[in-house]
């Protein structure tokens, strides 16, 4: 028995399913270096960069990601991968928004393939995807040379219009009709991603995205509220299982 999955639910991560962001993730790696002296130095650098990163994030999500990933330069692959599970348990898991898992289970029950589309790095995403039972992940991959991070990503930076392009490419490859798909994000930077699907949902939206959602007639969903009110398209009955011949 298997469910048909010819449609997808595309999820942003930071601010959408989790209350944290790339800065808090890097801060964890910085303060957990093997060398106590290096750990203090790296963490201090993160703290000093916070005002700059905040300013950049208001201007461009892509430039914010580039600046954030540059701070990983010199970190060892084994250390980053090895700390990923601890990072999830200590920092990411406690920041999961109250109704995030419920929403993901809802889209799964309705026959959607759940896909994370995020600017977060691949080794950080793995335990998050396992926790939620995510089907596919589209994310940034940090470049390493001789197992040491260069501070750059491999390929195109996953942010803004690149998210939309990746969704379209994924849908074409998998034979998915984007008009039947939905997308969830909190940020106006993801308007291209939301616009790529038939059911865009502004999720825990920033004031700017909330205004854009109202102007475009998009659904708005808050995952940190006392009760979850689903958009109408998510109130359909779950698909019937089909027997595989």
C-alpha cells in the first residue's frame, strides 16, 4: 500500500518551523570548538558581527547568508558534522514552533511530499529532517578543501529567487504540478518561492510579508498560536491509499 505523492509542500525552515536563525546556529558551533581559546575567540567574533548581520538581513537575505557562511571559514568538517546532533538537541529542537510538527503531519496525511527548501547548511539540516520525517531537502552545501571549510557554498546560493528556481526544477524532474503544491515561509525574501506554487501560505509572517499576503489574497498561518487554523485547501479529506500492483 502506498500514498500517491504527485504534489509537494515546500517548507522554509528558520522563522517558519523554527524560531531561531543562522546566527544562533553558527554561535553554537563557534562556542563549542575543541580549543577553549579558539572557542572564546570565535564566539566573540559572532557577537561582534550580530549588528552587521542584522542590518544585512533587512537589506538582502542572500547577502546575509553569504556573510553568515563566511564565518565558518577555517572550521573542520568532522567537527561541524559531529556537533550537528548536539546542536539540534540543545538549540534547534527547543526552538521548534508549537504547531510545526502538526502542520507537517497534516500535509503528509493529505498526500503532499514534504520538502524543506532552506538556506541552512546540509549538515545542520540532517537531524531536523529526520525529526520531522521530511521526504526531501533542498539546501546550501558548505565547500570544504582538505576537510576545512572555505566559507563558501557549492553551487548557487539557496535564497530568494534561487529557491523558486530550485522548486520549479524539482517539480519538473519529479512530474509535480506546482498549481497543486503549497509553500510555507515567514519572510518577504521568499515571495518568489511562495509565488511559484498554487497555494502560498505566509507562515508566522513578518509585517512586510503579512501586508504582501493580504494584497495578494494569500493564506496566513501562525504556528505559535494557541490553536492552528488551517487554510481551506488543507481541510480536504486525506487521499485514499492505492494498492501497488
